[in-house]
């Protein structure tokens, strides 16, 4: 099927993009087009106006400070997968970037588009949740920052309003000893995840877990944190038993539903597996 007719604009800066957004009631931003264009072809989305962000200056790039890594929303997933800096400072983000679809999709798809799309099966929402990232949003009224924890409001729904642009995602870097990892299970190579988990842990001076953030996706309406699983780890030394207790809590408390691809029972087992695997890798990295 072909998309419905639409007007196309290619602004050069954010001011022009915001002006266009404010003028049209049914416009959509175009980033890498890897979700929006298929949705338009299937007529699941039929915007009257497309505002292409690919020529807008200042929306891509990775900048480091002592306390955070800030990534422009138009940074391509392939750039993150190829970055040695991302591999060492944000390994869960790196793991996830390498596992998304195939080279062609990663070459075009952007971190901002993946997060803003908020597809329950997308990989980036779990990563921003696990790292407690700050989402930088801009409108004509000015900039604001949303916490990842409150950013996702449901399937395909976020706190970015129709007249706003997600401009960057900022990942805090803790001074504490920490580790992070990402794990996913898929039916076939290149598929969306059946279940995916991003885990972030911190260790105190005695080697006990002082902070844990576990998020999962692919199993219900949107990516979600699992506080019950996190509570199984905090205050304890990392061990197989603690990881296994956390994985079991994930099975019990993740809001797992049947889907076209797998029963809820299969997904529960898949969730346990990815939670266990990502926690093991995150603790191993934290101990180094
Ligand atoms: C064959 C195939 C396999 C895939 N497999 C996976 C997979 O395994 N895992 C996975 O995570 N993803 C997968 N994807 C999706 C892919 O990663 C997309 O690139 C991503 O979900 C959307 O990013 P995009 O840059 O292409 O955004 P677009 O498709 O351009 O936009 C997506 C949505 O986000 C909005 N948007 C984009 N940028 C902004 C912004 N800066 N501010 C506000 N709103 C914005 C758009 O208006 C649109 O509504 C797959 C896609 C394909 C085609």
C-alpha cells in the first residue's frame, strides 16, 4: 500500500522545525523513518505534514562530561553500535544498539526515534529506564527535562507533546562502582525481542549491591521497571541466589500478556532468562 499524500518540509534548524510543528495540527517528525514510514505505508499513520529532522543542525553527536553522556536524538543507532566510548561508558546501550534489527535499519534508525516511538517491543526504552536517563525536550515555550521513569505513558505514547521535539538523551554516570548490561531473546535473528532486559547495578565499598535498576520490554504494553526484582538485590552481595530471586520476581511481577508470537508462559520464562543474564553480566562488569 502507498501512504496518503502529505506535505514535506526539511527545516535547517530547530526554530524552523518548531515553527512548522506549531502551524500544522497533524504533522509528524521524521527521524530515520524506520518505524514511521512502514506505519504510513500500512496507513496506521497518515500525517498531513512530514517535518524531516535529517538536516536540522545540533540534533546529533555524543558529548561527555564527568557526570553524564549526552546523545543527540538524531544520533544513528549504527553510530552507537560502532562507538568505543559508548561501549566503555554505557555498555547496556552498546549491547542494545548492536542487537537492533539489521545493519540497514541501524544505519537509518535513530536513538531519539526509537525512544519517541515507544513501541512496546523497541529496545531503547528499556535502556533509558535502566540508566535513569534525562530526556531533553524542546518546544517554542523553551526546553524541559523529563525523567525516563515518567517518560513512557503507554504503548506508542510518551511525554513528548505534538508541538515538541526530543532533542537529546542524557545518561548520568555515577561516581560509584557500577556495571550495566542488556540481554534479549528473539525468535529469529533480526526479529523484535520476545523479551528484553537492561540492568544497571552499583556496588558499595564492601561489594554489596547499593542500587539496582532493572527494566524489561517486549512483554506488555510498554517498557517497565521492576522494583520488586530490584529489591531482591539491594543490600546483598551479588550471588547466583540473589540473581535467581530477582529473576523469579521479574517472572511474577512483570505484567506479561499473551501475544501473537508467544504465550504468556513462554514470555515469563524468556523474561526470567534475560533478567538473569543481564544481571550476571552487569555485576561482572561492576566488579572489574
Ligand atoms: C525491519 C525492521 C526491524 C526492526 N527491528 C527493531 C528491533 O529489533 N528493535 C528495535 O528497537 N527497533 C526495531 N526497529 C525499529 C527501528 O529501530 C526504528 O528505527 C525506531 O523504532 C524508530 O527510529 P527512527 O529514527 O527510524 O524514527 P522514525 O521512524 O522516523 O520515527 C518514529 C516516531 O518517533 C517520532 N520521532 C522521531 N524522532 C523524534 C524526535 N526527535 N522528537 C519527537 N518525536 C520523534 C516520529 O514522529 C515517529 O512518530 C525495526 C525496524 C524495521 C524496519
